[in-house]
C-alpha cells in the first residue's frame, strides 16, 4: 500500500509541476501570451512565411546569442493553426563560417515552394523549400531544404547576385508570376547609389539562379511584398498591391516586369511598431485567404530573456468605398479558438461622467474588445486600457469633431459610417493592436506597462453615446499546453 501511495504522490507532484501555478515557461511579466515571440534572444523581421502540407512555417531574423539585432540567423517555428507554434532548430546560419556581428550573416529574404523542381535539387516526397536571403556584404544567396525546413543546404554557386552588382541591396522577395511562367524577385536597393532613388528593383528568372534586371520603383524602403488582391472579393476585379517595409502601399498594374502605380502611396498602419510585413505563400486555394504577419519593431523588453514579437496574423483584402479603394486588415478568425469568458452589452446609452463604468467587471491582460458605437451628440469617447491603481493606463480616444482616433501619441483620420465607429482591439501583455471600422485603419503598438494593469474604463465626453454592441472576451494563452506536453515527453 505504501508503494501505491508514493506512486500517486509522485504523479500528483508531476502534474502540479506541469500544469500548476509554478510553471513559468512563457509566463514572464511581459511575455506575449497569444502573439509569437522567441523562447529567448532577438527576434526581427519575418523572412519566410510558407504554408505546406497542412502546416504554417514562420521563418524570422534571429540572433541565437543575445537580445541584440546582430549576428543574424534565420529562426523557424511551425504551427497547424497559426496560433500554437512549435519552435524548431535554427534554419539558416551565417555564410563562410562567419563569426562577425554582420559580415556574411543571414539577413532578410523570402521562401518559395519549388513545385516543379526548378532548382533541380529535389529528393524524396517533399517539395523543396528555396530560401533567398541577403548575406550581408556577401551578396544575395540561396539555401534549400527537402525536409520541410528542418535541415538546410547552401546552394553551391552562391551568390546568385553578387554584392558588387547591387550596392546596398537587401531583402529579396521571390514569387512565381503565372501569366508569364517565370519567377520574379523584388530587391530593395539604391539605384545608381542614389539615396533619392532607393526603392524596389524588379528582376526575372526562368531557373531561380540567373536573374535579369527589368525595372525599378523608387520611394520605398525596407523589405518588399507584392501581391494580387481581389477588390470587394470579386474575381473579375483585381489590383496588385506593392507593400514596403513600414507597411506603406500602392495599388497598380503589374505585367511581371514593371509595376505601374495607379494610386499615391498610402499607409497601412498608423501605429509606432509595425515593421517588415510579409504574406504567406502557397496557401491552398480551398482557403483562399491572404494572411500577413509583421514584426513589432523597437519593443523594449526590459529584464526579459527575449526581445521582439510578431503581430497577430491578419487577413488582407481590398475594399472599394466612395473615396477610393483601400487595403483592409482584420484579425484572422482563428482567434476565436482562444476565447474564454465573454462580457457583452447591447443598446446601452451612456451619459458623460466618471461615476459609472460599464466595464467595472472586466479584468485581464489578454483580451479582445469588439464593439460598435453610435456617436449621437458626444464630443469624444474612448477606452482607458490596462488601468492599475498606481498608473493611468493607456488611453484610446476618438475625437468626433476632428474625426481622429488616437493612441500612444499617434493618430489616424477615421470617418464615421452612419455616425458610428467600430473598434476591434487586441490586448496582450506587451502590445495593443487597434482595428477600426472593420480594418479600414489599423494601429499596431508594443509597449511595456509599468505594473500589472488589469482594469478597463469606457468613457464619453460632451454628450451621449450609444453602445450598439460590445463584447469583451478573455483570450487563452497559446503556450502553457505546449509546455506541458514538452515536459511530459521529457519525463
């Protein structure tokens, strides 16, 4: 009997270690709970987003040695739902066995799935992943994998574009252009070494290794993306969208060799921390979505074992409204799989004042706030987010007269629709993402709260508002279950 008692005590202790409150894996004070972040050390721009064989692969700039943006490798993580990520070994390492902080390290780039074995290196049943990346001061290079990104080999004739031929070139984005049956590369560079001409150079290739320069689009910086998107979800009305490293974009026509702009440059994100957005390639036609992830740049994770996080995945579309056609971003529907307890209200009229707070029962550091508000005769309304008794929280305000939405000192013009404003706010431990009017305007911000602020306040000034509908839902962590499984396997 004593042996059985000891056995059950050990089992209970094991479960407590795995599932109890003392588990600290991915539970640090500023650790994002449903946004991707590395286990430790530096995370930078996404540099290869691939859907393949029922999985999503996220490759990203990574320093495996410290939290500093240097000594670049490519990190790798895999998910089957874009929520729960499994960390994989480092994918691409610096060239020439470089130990320098920058020289020949693996900078930004992209990945394609080589369905037709164009590179001629396929082996086994898996299609080849081909990564194109900037090897700093060592040219544009190729690495490839025949086991779904687990192991990588460098192309034996690297570089495919030499450093001397493309001064200050960085971030090759490669994709297949179906109408012309050839490959296209966008490469950020200074044309003629002139800073005023910095932008995206367009190259074409039939074999992925020999590239011909075709044209140049000036006025852009950072890594490029170029995608074809339906307007109002109509197959007979499409535009090409050219996206820069800060999210600025143009709509236009593209013939595989030249991009002809049809609009001025417009902003996709009005926050402080939206950087290097990339879209997934090879998403099945049965899905059909265009899914984007960006890096939240310049996040200061003090006293944390990691630095950097990704935005929550968003779905892109083009919508035509009276004033033009615009790029729309909305959180992917998979977020609903993380839902916990929901507070909801409908048709609540609020008068100005601080004595009543509709949200007094709401607490949490991982929430989705989604609502529609009739402005009625108010001058302003908004939320105070992450309140704590010693701090004032974060204020999100809509000014009715100016028609401006503001947070963290940043503002975006936002016209009401039928005198109503819609807000969709994603709050994590170290970030706040605001999607306004169904994704017409987005503001991405990472921040470090001073304390454990868990309270919320909805206010209006100068007149009444009507809360047509408001739902505030707790969001579950995506990490604890994975760590429990990880520990169980070790045992």
